[in-house]
């Protein structure tokens, strides 16, 4: 659970169980060392239902699923009840943009996002508005870079220009590098969206050279996505929630101190009155049926309170152990605050470090935030794929993306670099990466293909 859901669960338990009491407290954990024809089940996978009326103005019609997007895989973070959806995005922008002009541009883009979470106005029009109405000079490229950063905000998929981009943004946020179904779902939405919308499954399996079961697994990931990421936070529809950092990491003279939010670390105890009453009843020699029933009731409540206290302690240990492992692996980033210092890391790495299942680490990383002196980051931010260089050194894919971004920024716009050319450029720098991977990273950065970047 995220912090808010946990608080609600704890409040319910305190109200329901009089043998449980709460006091205030905070837990700290200090770093110890730096370191053919197919029989598709259309009742279960109903693409027609998925592809209906999202409101996105694209060639794929619409994408509708059930109204409740509160499942375990949901990426949306709680929005503060007294804040509007726009204010929620503004709060994230103020935490992310420290340059005054960049923040001003970000706020203008946020105010152009529609209630369903899409940005349908062309960047050219927004640029003209800024120039004529606000006397702020900018370029489409500059606005594009700001928008890419906004698209990393919560909820996932926010600021997309169309349905395809919206779904890809959500998949990219789920992609820790170790889930084949999610990677395949990305390929389907990126390269086979038209075939997917028309339920041409044979075409997809043939084009991607995959089995029916692999396609089913990918579609199962796609149907969990939210085609209207803005709706959960607009005008009271959906569950009102908001971001609360679950951890704080402080740098004290090169010594990193991890603190668990006190809301996640309540001091719970058994009610002394209930325990004493239970002891008194159990020591009574003559036990009438009514007294036995009372003893049984109190014992159930005390046992339930003990179980809940143990569960909360286990939660605290799991959260702290996971965060500690992340801090140790990404130590340089927490000291310097620069993306270039992020090391490759997938869920399995942390699971093996602390001796837990990958699914546990996935649940911890989902909808959790850490506050640092460089800003507030979702835990998912620290999980990136690794790429091996010719020298055998493993680097984060963020470093690859930075090289790609710099190369594209410096390219001759009359003859922009193709994905094949970018792959060759990376190979010359010691990174043997396939063209398809280059295309994937380019799409993740919302950089269009070469022909769309061409200028006269």
C-alpha cells in the first residue's frame, strides 16, 4: 500500500479493534556502508470494448475499459482532496523545474492540458500564444523538452498528444527491464497499433514473431492501462489522493541517512486494559458461559492486535530494507543528484540483495516516493535497464538516452539521423545496441522519427 492507503487501513483497524492503541513515533535506519486460426477468448480479451470512445482524436477510435482504475497495477498517485487536478500537476512542476523560464513554460503547458489528461493543442500554437500574449520567446523544441519532463509526472500517461502516446507513456513507466509482456506490449502499441485496434492478431504474431500466449500476456498488460489519465483527478471523479513522500534521504557530510515517513512507522501497542482484563478472566476459577464468551472475544481482539502490530513491523522492515538497498546501489546519485550517476538496476537486483521476492519489490516500488535535497522522486525512477559497453562496463540506459538526445540536438536538420545512423553512432562509442532498441529509447524520449525532424 502507499502511505494514504496504509493510513486508511490502520485507522479501520484501530476503530475495529479496541485492543489496539497508537502513539506517535518515527523510525530511522542509517546507512552502514557506501557501496492459422486462433481460438481467442473474446469474453476475456474484448478489444472492441477497449477500443471505444476515449475522446482521443486519433485513427484508432477509442479505448474504453471499466470505470474503476483502482487495481493493484494502477500507477495514478493520490491527489490532495483540496487541490484541483491542475494544482496537482503544478505542485510536481514546482518540485521539478528550478529554472524560472522552464517553470513558466511548464505551467503554461499544464494549463493547456485538457481534463482527460491529453494535450491536444499543437506546440506551435502554444509557442505563438506565449509570444503574442505573454511576450515570452521560445521554440517548439524547447517546449517539447519541457513536455517530455511533464509526461514523467503522475498520473502516468499525462500530457500525451494522442491515445497511442498515452498508452506508451504508461507502459514505459511500468517497464523495469525484466518483464517480457510489458516490452512486447510496447512493441504492439508502438508498431502494430492499427492491427491491434482491428483485432488482426495473426498479423501481429507474424510481424513480431511471437506465440499466441505471448500475445495474450501482452494484451493483459494493455487492458490495465488508463485511456483517460486525467479523469481520476478531475472534478471529484474517482478517488481523491495525493503524494506523500514515503522516505527521506539526507546527506550528512557524505553519510546518507534514510528516514521512513512517520505515517508509515506508527508506534502501535496492545491495550494494557485489555491484556490485564484477559489475564484476570483467565485466572478466574469458575467460568460461566457468559464469561467464557467474553474471554473468547477479548482473546480474539488481542490476537488480532498482535498480528496487526507484527504485520506493520514487517512492512516497515520491508520498506526500509528496500530503500536502503536502492540508496546503496545508487549512492552516487543521492550524493550528486545527476542522472548520469544512476547505475543500471532492475527489480531482481534489489530482490536478491535483501533476500525477497521480485513481486514484493515491485509492490514497494509502485506508488512510493522519496524526498531528497534534489527533489522528490518516485522509486520507479531509480530502476533502469543496463547496457554493456565493449569494455564490459555496464551503464544505465539513461546514459544512452543522453547521448542520443545530444546527437539529435546537434544533427543537420536538413538531413536528420535515422535510427540506423544513431545505432552506428552508439556503436562507435562502444555501445552495441540494436536499431529497434534505439527506436524504443527515442520513442521513450518522445523524439519523432528522422523524417518528422527534417527541416528545410
